[in-house]
């Protein structure tokens, strides 16, 4: 939750009138529950979507996540959200076959660091080549942790929202 990418999105998107919610997955930093390798964590994402959907029923919701959170988010299909914004998804924590986003018609933007140690752009493109309504943006010069690339990620998030 406090990783630079997540923190950057959480702090900078509200400056552009975009409401955000960040949370720890179960079992992280004292939160309840146990880490479940991306399975039960899908319920955490669903609960967050439902909470925001109840608070703002007429506002479009985009599910965003970085790394582990991106993989988990891509495995969640809640009727209240209108798309996905996945930053540096490893595309292996959750089996790709369980990523419902792959065949869902709602838009998905995958942000891939040029030098991602876990899923470089070429591999991400191969893995998602047959995904429905999906686009991939590469962050030049960045690695998986996107040091110095958070502003670009925020700009891409704003583009995905428009």
C-alpha cells in the first residue's frame, strides 16, 4: 500500500479530481486474515469495489493495481467496475487462465516498465496478445519498481479514465 507507485497514484490522482481508495490485502502489515497467494485477495478487491460503488453509485470505477495487486485485480470481475489499470503485472502470481479480464469486453490498460525484471514488455505482449479490448503502454527506462516513472504512470491512469 505504501509502495511508491501506489502512493503516487493515491496522492496525485485526487489533485485531478479522481477519488482513490488504497488498502492492504489480508495479512499485510497487521491487517486481518492470511496471505492466500492471490486467491482470497480477490475478495478484498471485490469488497473495495463494492464499498466505492455504494458510496458513489453513479461514478465510473476503474480497478487499479501494481505488481501483485495488478495480477489480483485482473482476476476480479465485478459488475460495478468499468475497466482495469494494471501497473507492472507479473502475469504469473495469479494464473493467466484465471484472469477474467482477458476475455471481458471492458477496457484494460497494462502499464509495463521497459526493463521490468518479472515481465518485460515483449513477454507481456505475448501473454496478452489475444486479450479483448486491451492496450499496453511501456514506461521507458523504468524497471518493475518504476523509480522516477510514477508521474508517467499517473498520466497514463488519467488517460485511461478519459
